C-alpha cells in the first residue's frame, strides 16, 4: 500500500506560479511512476503530468510548456512546478503513484489550486 502526502497549492492570479509536492511512503519498490491528476466538481479526473523513476516525463497537452514535473528518488518526492497559470487550471490536484500512472496504486488527499483575478 502506497501512502501519498501532498502539499502546496493555493490561490494565485492569472500568470502566477505555484509548486506542488508529493511524498510517497509505504511500498516504495512498487512505485515507478509518480504524477498528478486534477478534477473539477462534477467532472472526471484528468491526467496532468507524470514522471518515471528513470526521469521520463509525460504531460497533458493543456499544460505543456507551462508545467514541469520533477522527482527526487532518494526521498520518494515528486514536484509539479506550475507557471503561467490560467483560470482553467483551477481544480483539485491529486498526486498519484504506482507502477503505471494510468492505474495508480495510491492517491494523495488532494490540494486546491485556484486561479482568478
């Protein structure tokens, strides 16, 4: 069982930046991919970004060029640097981890990101 604890998030104006962090604990050997999904009320959770243990990254088209995911394998922590934030980025962001990011074995508690003028 993987436990994930998120931090970061908050409120910013359009064009601003935020950084999310996610620390994984528990079955560390079962984790290859770490990443984030986001979800708005009444909508399905959607993929945002992911990074493998080897450092291979993948991004949703809507965040390419604005968001950067990174990872520190020594302390099982992933980071999502979000720049040039837009109002449509407003969502609850969930950290995810597992052997495949498409089928996570654990989820974070979620953190709110709000972008508004």
